[in-house]
C-alpha cells in the first residue's frame, strides 16, 4: 500500500490519518494525529481459526509509552512494564463497542494494538487511539460491521463541550465517552457530577452528530484504500440437531430455568445435559461437541421468548420489579467502616479504610505524576459464583468494575480541605448473580457513611437489560445473570437523588436508539431513588459524626510555602521534635498543605498549635506557654515555639523584685509569658510579670 494522508476536522481540531508508511505486515494500520497527539493503531488476524474454542478470540491493547510525554519511566527498570489501570481501562473502552461488530462465529485470532507515541494534553489519546483502531480495522481485510466512531463529551459552565481541553477538564461536570454508528448508540461510559437524565441524553445526541461526520470520513478512506474482507469459516449449529434437541428437552429445560435460585437451576440442568448427551452423542458422533452449544442456544431461546412473548422472567418477577434487597453496616468491628448490600443472590461487602496522605497511591502514567487519595478496588473470588479454582490477581473485568464504582462515588466525596484523608474502598463480591458492580456502589456508600466520611449525597446503582427482535424490543429492570448472558444489553447507572454520577453500557447488538436509552434512564432513576429511600437510608440516614476509634485522627492546615523550611527545621530537627513530643505523624506538601495524624485528638491539636506558632508570627499582646532554654544575669530566654525564642528581662520575671534569675526559673521550666514587643530586628521581648497579671485579672473578672 502506498503512503496516503487523509485529513478532516473533528470537534474543531484537525485530524490527520496516515497509512502505508509504517507497519506493512499488519492486516490494517494507521497513524492518527489529533493536534500533537499521535497514536499508532494496528490490527492483525491469524491465518487460520483457533481450534477447540467456542468464542471469538479478540484481544485489544492500549500501550502507554512514557516517552510520549517526554519522561523516563519511574520504575526500577526504567521501562514500561505490565499495563497500568489507566491503560487497561482505555483498552476496555475500545474493546466493548468494537467486539459486538465482529462476526460472533469467527474463530480466527484478532489483535488490536494502539500505541500512544505523542501526547498533547488538550487532545485525548484514548479517543485518538479508538479512532485509529476503528480506521485500521475498517480498511483491513478483517471482517467488521463498521465503521463506528467515538468522542469525549464534557459539561463546562452548563455548556456541552466536545473533546474538552485540559483547561476545560478542570471544571468539567461530565466525562462522557460515547461510541456510535450512524444510526445508533453503541457504547456509553460516563462519570458525572450528579447530572440530570435530560442533560445526559442531550450530551449523547450532541456527541452523536459529530460522530456521524467522522464515520462519513472513514467511509471515504475505506472506499479508496479498503481491502476486500476475508472469507472466514463460519461455525454454525446444525439446524436439524438443534430442532431435535429442542423437541426432546424444551419442556424439561423450561421447568429447570423457572426458579429464582441459581443453585437450584444448575442442579436441575445437570441431569438434563446428561440425558441429552446419552441420547444424541450416538446420533451425531461427528458433532457431539456442538450438543452443549445447542443446549445453550435452547436456554437462550426460552428466556428470550418468555420475555418478549409473555413478559415472564425466569425468577417470576415483574418486568420492572427489583429482587429482594437488604443493607447492613458496621459488620466488622475493627475496620474503619463496612457496609453489605444484597440484591437477590448478588451480595457485596465493602470495607472502608482511612489513611494519611502517605498512604496515597503514586500514579506515573501519561498524565503528570500525581497522588491518588481515593481508591476503589473490586475482588471477584471463585466462590462468589460457586466455582472451585485457585485465586488469581485482578483481571481486566475486576479493574473495570472497580473503576466504575470509583467513578460513581468521586462526585460526592468531600474535598481534601474538608476531610484530609486517603480513602481506600475494597468491594468483596460474596455472591454473584448479576449486577455486582452496581451492588458495590451501594455497599460502598454504606461503608463510607459507616466510616464517618462526610459524603455530599448517598449513591445507589442499578442496571436495566434489553431484549430485541427485529423492530421489537423491551427493557427489564435489575437483570440477573441469566438475563445478562442471554440478553442484549447491560445498562448500568449509578447516581443520587439529584442525578447521574456514572454510566457503563455493554451491548451485544448493533446499537441502541434514543428511545431505548431514555426508557433505561427513567427506569434506573426511579429504581435508585427506591433503593436509597427505602433500603439504604433507613439503615444509616447520614454519615456517622465520629470516626471509628481505630481510625487515625487527622487535621490539616494550609501554610505559606515559604514557611515550610521553618516547620521542618535544619536537618528535620523541628518536625521530628514535634512528632516525638506530640506522638503524631506530619506530612507536608509542596503547596503548603500540612496534614497531622495520630490516635489522640488532643495531641494532634497540640501539634497543630505548635505549627501555628511557628508559621504565624507571634503577636504583641498574645500569651504563650514557653520553655526556659537559657539563663543570663539580665534575664531568661524562653522558647515559645520551635525556633522562636524571646527574652524575659529580670525585671519582668515576677510581680515582686527579683535578685537572681535562678530564684524564679531554671532551664527546662515551662512558664507563661506575654509578648510585649517585637523590635526592628524581629527580636521578641517577653514578660512573665504581665502574663501573670493578665491571667489574674481575667480570673477575677470571671468570678
């Protein structure tokens, strides 16, 4: 392929696509430039299908190269290692909308790799990479029902903004990633600051209009340089075999599926599978491996027909009925906060832990190096689905679900000035039968409130499913596992009474209409208000007023950055002395933020007072408690704060005449002194005599 360059305007900025210059051995490749952001996208496909699998083997990788922002990686090896959470989440954002558009019965391995090679902060590399992946796949010979397009949509000062700049993102109330075909919405992922449903829908429609222009641009590229699509080997279930199994087993399978208990359902299905294999393995010896596929297809047929034709759900609920709900808090006595949320056979326990700023997570990615002071982690152990297998480290799904719950709660967290803690939430999935990510949002809200975190509003989450057949469609509230497996959509929304805080939409069809989205929004809104008002808030109506006795106590102040050196002292002597005497930990940031943590609130206040004395110059007329450091013939030097010392002249030591300084004070004594003067050279003159007189007068006035 010869070198070609294509240009268009996307959301007000130039978008340049280069092909035919790099990566000649890929099935499809392009370098996409958006501003000074450049991402290389490649798609490759194996020559032969993989044998012995019953799924389409697609892998999507988003590679963050630190050289793209002119930095050397901070790791010990000084090179990029395994993908960080940011890269994994970007991979998922590209994977989820593209996967449904590949043929479901293709078994050739397909790999999509986006390599971020240059980053301009105003031009999002994630969206640029997504556009590159779509273009590379569309012009390749890999079968793909595209093109589609993606865009980032923000809400700044009440106005909808497409592809917001770095400056706009600082005041952005909406972080929406939208993927669409020309006719429908393919994927929605969003974090939002309690944005109402109507504004969210308007943002989706606005983004869709810009995406349509991009799709037309891609279609022009495909018309010029697109390769003919590969004719792959289709994997289809034998129609006659399926009909025979259906006739033999449909009544038994219907009876097995008709229960609200996942364990009962599986116990009923197991002997049916055995009977089907005993009867049909000999009849179809060369296709025995397809029998389980026929049974899966039969269950899917039954569940979808029940829903579409009878409005019937496998567990007997109404279409808009939520499974039985319950909420509990304070389950674990020694942790800082805990909350458990149960919806049917889905159960999540979230634990909250509070720490100091030293516990913040250091992030070294394509953004600036920064500290993350709120973390949400999601664990999905095998026992949660009744499986016996070894534990593994978190996969992409766990990381994605944790990020969704984290996004849902970020808008309601207090500021660092109001609550200067590092917060870690861990959601343990105890039992899973659909929508665990939304249950983790509910459990996390409970845990935060139980821990005494002053969140602005409680957050709840719920999901809506979809069944389609031609022009027919229907949505159902609170889908369980079977409806997720056999349905066409998992539309997850987290939010408060005021609006949406997070969305994640996964679909298995070619897209959603605005009508479907609007109905899903309204069902989720009503459901989350019910969950909040009737289930969660009766258990804990507001954050606890006091933290757990086992949680660290913390206070913060903001000081002039020029004063940091005074608090630390030469060689760290001042700060070490404060920490030792007050039994606290002190963290100081470059902007002058000082965080003091410890077990005893009184000692934290003591340390705070010492720091205040150091950073705020002593006031004439103020009274301080100081320590005698030196004795001279003419008076005593008293330290009223670390590094701040003043002189009490012998005539000011006592209310009566003093012959010798040693008659009144000795080195190490604590005495009350009053600041009487600060001269031109910042020398402090003190008086114990005046301090005693003032205190006596104050006491007399009180009596």
